[in-house]
C-alpha cells in the first residue's frame, strides 16, 4: 500500500477523499502508509478503529486485554453477538478486515503497562487513547511523550465527553490533570451508565483528529480540550498550555522512564 500510485479499486474506495483538496492523492497515500495504534478497543476504540480503517490507514494496531461481554454491545459497535466471550482485539480485527481488507491489522491481546508500553507504542506513528482509567491515561501520555509520539486522547463519563491532542513539546495529560483523583472520588466505569451514542461522537472526533495529524491538514485540538454534553447537545472549548512545572514535559522533568506507581498514575494500565 505504500506505492506511489493508487490502484483502480483504491481510487474507487477513496474517491470522496481524493475529491477533497484537503486530502487528495498525496494525503490518501500518507494515510495508507501510516501506522496507528488504538489502545482500548471498547466504547471509544470502536468508532476510532472503524473510521480509521474506512479512511485507509495502512496499519492499524489494536491493543486490549479484555473479552467481549453482552453488556458491551450497547455502545461498542465494532463487536457483535458472534464475538461474545472472545478477545476484543480478535473480534475488532475481523470487523476491520471485512470493512477494508487493504488495512493491515496488528493485534495485541494484552494490557499495555510500564513494561511493554515503550516497545509497543514505539512501533507506531500516532497513538489513540481509548482507555477508561486514569492510570492508563497517565501511562499512555507519559510513554507517548518520552517517545515523541502524538497522542489523541478521548474520554467519556455518563453523558459527557472530551477530546484533545497532545503533541510532544506542547503539553501532556499531566498538564491538564497533575494528579489523579483520590480513590473513590469517581465511580469505576462498570458502575456508571453511558449513553449509547456518546462514545460514537467522541470516538469519531478522535478519528478525525488522527486523520488530520497524518495528513497534516486542518487545525487540530492541540492545547485545546473539546468538551461535549450530549443532553444539552453543546460543545465547549477550553484552552491550556504546557505546564512548565510538569514532571514529564516541563522545563525540569523528573520522569524519564515509566515505572509502576499507581498512586502517581505513572503505572500499569489496569
């Protein structure tokens, strides 16, 4: 797929991209050469993986240790009854391949943690955060920054969601949230309701930001958090700057490698 020209079938498949001056043949070829890792193939990872596959991202990495449960199907649209009790990454890979057989899918049926994150993330161009815990978000942000990789972050809670893009040198997750909330301050994801369509909205925005990063077009959500309230159907933007005192990306960083530290959030993604 990394060739200098598109096949007849690819010209048909990506015709609507090719017709966009913002994408065109050059942008489509960038997409076809790109390697994107989606960490978490659940509520957010589902629309992200589907739209990146449809867009023609050449290699799509899918990392998730979990298996498909019936309660997932209310919002995790990449999965189906056929995949119940099976690995999420295997089920997602089947769906992606059925949608676009041109896409190479690399699956990692494992927890991304302090021991494997650097090697795993280092093999990809862009990282997309579809995780559901603060520990995992700190871990991915730290690893992406240390590897100088862009990270497309998204999160949801009940009826609200947010998206931002972290570019090394311009801030990281710790600039937004220096410390994780105290234990018990926020209910675990399995105990909280989620509006079915919410992750579709947030995940689709993450996919759009990823496409923009790869093709180098548009104004990305860098140093901007897009906040969405589904009940009010509103979008608000909050701007932020790199925290010069940040222990990871600040002027005098103290975090130079990943380590298991659940309290500080530099630890394992559970």
